């Protein structure tokens, strides 16, 4: 979880310095399951479905807890 916070801070720093575009920023955040409040309902549903599939396929307890946290956040 700390690793994700570090990534988030670094990305915000780059965005404020205009080093990356808005599209790239949103794609990186979505890949880490940090969703913007402006995300459409269909995208949320799609992300929830992919997370549920990952949850069923995972074997380790640590990954399961991380996926569950992402499901709750999405």
C-alpha cells in the first residue's frame, strides 16, 4: 500500500510540472485502480468485473486482500 502512495505522489508531482499528459495520468491511475470521480458507470462496472475475475484466480492471501481493497474503492 505504501508503494502505491509513493507512485501516486510521484505522478502528481509530474502532472503539476506538466511532464505527462492528462490521458497518460488517467490511464496510469486506472491501472492502479485509483479512479477519478468523473469515471463513467460502465467503466466502474468493467473494472469491478475484472477485479472479481482476478479475485477468483488469485491464490495468495496478500493479493486477495489487495484486490478486495480495490473492489471496495471502485
